[in-house]
């Protein structure tokens, strides 16, 4: 391979790496990666999500999930009324695509501001009456760093892969020349 071809290969692979990593960074920031946590189940079977952290049971009672380090799994207390929803909630489409909720009998989702980004919070009930909470935060402080750094990282990886190809080609060329020169000296 000629020197110009080797340089072209390095530039091509570096550029391809930068573009691919930039697109991968954008896709990973835009995709939903909800982290689910089991909230257990209230004393009677949960049937309907009334609001985030609030469920109505088969008996018609309203229960609220309370975060408490003392209770291991069932942190449900009977609630008399609902807490008012946030006045700053955004339309759900602002938080991207919702994850699949087909395994749940009922759910509620809220899109809210979170620092400089957005937060998608979901409360869902499965068919057995267990309640789950899911959160996905994106568009925050670190996301702009991912967009900035990922093309450079991709260019470096592409350059490294290109250098491996060029090094293998240089070694093959060197061996070929050595073999040819050795064959001429013996004759």
C-alpha cells in the first residue's frame, strides 16, 4: 500500500469513528433507559395508579408509598388525600418515547424538569398488584459533555484501528522487500 493510501485510510477511519461515536452518543441520549425499582405491594392488591406514589386497592382504599430506610419492602401507608401534582409538569412527549408498559395493568407517567435536564418518572402496577417505580433522567449537565467528547473518542479509536491496519501492511511490505532482497543476494 502506498503512503498516500495509508494516510487516506487513517483519515477515513478516524472520520468514520468520529461520526459513528457522535451518532451513538446522540442515540444513547435520546433513548429511554428507565431504571425500575420495586416498591412492593400495599396491604391489599393494588389496582389503579392514582398519582405518582399513590395507588388505589381492590378495597377502594388509597395508599401512598413512603421512602423510609426502616421498612424493607412495604412502605405503604393509608392516605386520606392526594398530594397536588407539580404545576411544572411537561407534556410526556418532551421526555421522548415511553418504555413499553404492556406488562403492567395500570400506570402514570410525569415529565418534569430536573436541573438542566428532564426527568421521566413512572409508577406502574403489574398483574399481581406489585407496584414499580421507574425513573429516567436525561439532558442534564453530563449530556453535553457526551456530545462534545464522543466524536473525539471515536476519532481516536478509528485512528488506532487504522494504525493497526497500516502497521500490519508496513510489516508485510517490509517482509516482502526483505525476502526479495535476500533472494537477489543469493543469486
